[in-house]
C-alpha cells in the first residue's frame, strides 16, 4: 500500500474531508463547484431538474467561494460529486 506524504507537524486529525457538487454547463470549459451542507440532496435535486422537459431557473446559495449561483436547468450537461481532502 502506498504511503501518503505527511509533512512535519501534520497529523491525521488536521486532515478533513469535504464534498462538492460539480455542475457542468453546456458550452463552458470549467464546472461550477458548489459546496453545500447536504451535497447528496443538491445532487438529486439537480438531477431531477436536469431530467425535466421544462426549463427552470436554479438559484442556490453555497458555502464555498461562490456565494450565490444561478443557471438554467436545461443547460446542465453533467453532474458529479467530488471528495476533497483539506488541512484545517
């Protein structure tokens, strides 16, 4: 099993995990990265709206660098959930 790099003074207690919902918009090169408290719920909500035959505006407040985001449901090309490790 490969060992992970562990700089001096860093313990497993400092490493946290967070999740983000990635929203890939048609015609855009980079996804929207949305940090929210309940990522599974947001993923399911966006998936449902993506499958709907009628377009609707989706507006969300998030906890990450993007504080508020708005896009049209029929412009979603793909969704993903991303797990990230970070040091606190």
